[in-house]
């Protein structure tokens, strides 16, 4: 069996907003995941949070964030 990654996240991640009140969405998570698909689970997690922080442009969080990235080799 090939290796794969499983990404689980709470709505706090996907519903995080930027100053224009646009949601990061599943699209933002998928975009960050696709850019980093060959990296380790920890690196993917860091990349998603970095992308989310950039997207938010300093906007305060309105919910908790839960993100789990698992890797099977």
C-alpha cells in the first residue's frame, strides 16, 4: 500500500475569516495541502497554519483551531 495522509480539522480552521469576512474554507486547506503534499505531517500542519495566518491578515480568531495531520507510510 502506498503512503497517504489524513487531514482532520475543526470548523474553526475552515471558518476563520479575513478582514473582508471571507472564510478560509476547505479550499484554503486543500490549496496548502496540495502545495506541501510531499512533506511530512508536521510540515503540512505548519504550512496550513502559516497559510491561514497569512489569509487572516491579523484578523482575530473567533473559534478554536484543531488540525490533525496523520501520515501512513
